[in-house]
């Protein structure tokens, strides 16, 4: 009888050990799969981040914030670039508040009931900027030079412009 009890205990122990082994193996396999999935995801995200950083570098190339020579030009003239750059952009945006049909710098008249307005401005360097404009249906882009005169007034000069054909 004692032998049977030991035999049953032994079988029960073996079954318990086999159950624990299988259960642990399944848990470890699941964790390994999760770890592999996370590693793959991390690798994809790192590649995506590298691509975005490269794109950001390319986009910042023609931008005054990435142009040390243009910033130095303004600083050498005694201007604070943190104040001047927003003033240049605001000066162009302030032209959106005009009376009549003719925008002060956009060479096109609105063909809709809304006015032509400048939407986005990018300062390229210490002399040039580009902007896009729209009247909610038609849109285009302008290339503008700017300078600061001896009275510290901003002067804008339209150099080139285009309007995209209407898409129906």
C-alpha cells in the first residue's frame, strides 16, 4: 500500500512537472514572440525616425532658422532675430487686411466672393521669402524680396508669382 501511495505521488509529481514545463514553455515562447515583435517595431520606428530627420534636414535647408549666414547678417546689423523674423512674417500677413479688391502684394484679383489672402510664409534667407495665397478656390505662390530701410521699415517687393489652374 505504501508503494502504491509513493507510485501515485510520483506519477502526480511527474504530471505536475510536465504541466509546469509545458505551461512555462508556452509563456516563454509568448514572451519571446512579443519581444521579437517589439524589436521589429523599434527597428521600423528607428528607420522611420531616421527618414523623418533626413526630411527635416532637407526642409530646413531653405529656411532662415537653418541659415547661419542669414542670421549673422541680421545680428551684425544690430537686429534681434527672435523679434525680427516674426515681424517680417507678420508684416506680410498684415497685408491681408486690405480694402477693395486688390491685394497689396498678390498680383491677382479674387475670382470668388472671398478676398485673396496669404496663408503661409517661409523666409528663405536675409533677402528672400516665399508665400502661398488663396481666395478659397484659386491658389498660387509668390516670390518676394524684402529689405529693412534706414527707418527700420520693412519693404517688400514682388519678384515672381504664379497661380495654379483651377481643378474641376
